[in-house]
C-alpha cells in the first residue's frame, strides 16, 4: 500500500492558539467559504484534531455543524469531505438564491440609508478593481459581498439569514471564479446596471436585471469549466 499523502487542507489551516476547540469550526468554515480547498477535499478528522491539539470530539462536532449547513458531506469511504454539488443541485440552489434575493430587493431599495448606498457603491468599486486586476478568485469573493450589500438594507433579517446560508452552500464551487473572462465581463456589466438601478431607486429595472443576471450565470455554469480555471484536485487522504 503506498504511503498516505498529507491532505492539502491541513497545510492551509491556521492554528494561532492550539488547544482551543471553539476556533475549529470558524477556521474550517473560513477555508471552505474562501474557496481555499476545492469540493471533494478530504477533511481528516484525526489529523485536524492533532493539529489543533484537541480530542476528536470538538472536530467531529464542528464537522457535524458544517454538514448541517451543506458545506460538508460524509462519504462512507473517505469520511468527511468538502461538499460537491451536482449540476442539478447547483441549479436548485441558484433558484433559491434568486427567489430570496428578489424578495429582499424591493425593501432594500426603499429602506436604504445614504450610508448603505455609499457602502454599496464602495463594494462595487472593490469588485471593479478585481476586474482590472484580472483576479477571478477575488472577483468571486467581491461578487458575493456586492450581492449581499444589495439586500442588506432590506432589514428582513430572517430572509437575509436564509440567503446567506444559500450562498454558503454554493461557495465551495467558487462559481464566479470558474467562468472565462468574456462571460465574467458580461456578468460584471449586469452588476454595474444593478448598482445604477439601485441608486436610482428603480426597483422594477433592478429586479429585471437581477433575473437576467441569474439566468446568465446559470447558463454559463451549465457549460464545462475551462481546463485552466478548474480547481486542482486535492491530495486524497484517508477515511475517518
């Protein structure tokens, strides 16, 4: 039997304070939501526990929480792995995201304060900078911030919680980082138009653009990712 390889996830975990089990959940969630490890990455329970200087129990509890959030799955052979969405599951989550976002937009436009409108404009500028830098991973991260900034002024806090949870489920896929530059430019144009409609308080136009944006993204993601953009496979580790 060949020697087991070290999971790439272990090398990316930050352990500033060993022996503190309460930081395990946050650190694992950070890696998954940042797209630092691709779907299918094994999360070796024993090695994570050793790294943090704790027993298996808090690691298992953290993984169960991530399992409930849809960020992790349990494989009979590999143990816990970063969740991988099948195309139909990804499409379903985009339908959920679209419905929740549209429900929040009308209230957000009406209730946005001057400070929130300024924050939205600043968030878009950060998004624009990632386009200038040609950084697809950063663009994905800033795209999420922009969409959530569009809906945050709605003050529909239960709905916003559900919307963020839906976003989290799709994060391991890093969808916006998977599209090529021409498609990313089209999607970015949608973002610019959404900002303009929001700032002009044109709710019907904003929702129409948001609908087109979601349809465009679903269409792009239905196509195979270019080879140069596909995330590298992680080291296959061991079952738990």
